[in-house]
C-alpha cells in the first residue's frame, strides 16, 4: 500500500492534474483508492458505464478490443505514469 505522500507525488506528476490548487490535490488524494490487479485480470470492458478514473502506478495495462471469434486485438499498452 502506498502512503498519502506517495499518492500526492504521483498525482502531481500526472499531466492531467497540472495546475491544480494545493487543496484540490488534497481532495483527490483523500478520494483515491488503491487496487492491485493480477496479470490477465480484466479491469473493465468496452461499453461499461465509467465509474472510476485509473492511474497506473506500477506495471502495465493492455487495452484490448474483443473481435470476432473472441479474438482480442491489442489497441495499446499503457505503462506507469
């Protein structure tokens, strides 16, 4: 589990959160939850209603599109940051 200070550092280094006020960073850190996923585990599927925002802190995530005959097409690979 990462500390509050580590979460704050990660969020401040994420370009999408650039130029926020310090109190806004604190709000985000207080709302942030940490999840661990195993290799091959599905985090969410296409067309599901979005209810979260994910930051990759460690490891990588493959973005796949399910095609015909349940064949997955690799669209992108995202790494930490």
